[in-house]
C-alpha cells in the first residue's frame, strides 16, 4: 500500500483530519482487524469532528472577542 502518497493526497484535498487519522491508524498494529468500511468510517468521523471543532473555535473567538478588557477599553475610548 502506498501510504505516503495517500497521506499527501488527503492533505492536498485539505482533509487534514483524515490525514492525521490515517497516520494514527498506520501506527496501530491491530487496525487490520477492522473492515475497510470501519476504517474509512473512522477517518470520515475524524474529519467531521475536527471541522466541527474548528468551526466552534472560530465562533467561540468571535463571540468572546468583545468580552476582552482591552476591547472594552478601546470601545470606551472611542465613545469619548
């Protein structure tokens, strides 16, 4: 199996979660006991999870940006 090109292709497709999970799967000796569909499902689940976490992180940063004391001081200063 050509692991390196597969990993590179996943990254080119911007499937970074799948690429990381693929690398992790290669390090697990008993992973071959899982069916292809199960392994593929784990890769897809990882990609979805990482994208959801990224979206939540970005939204979290935007929501809490205006709670920062420095931003509050800037808003106060601009209102003068």
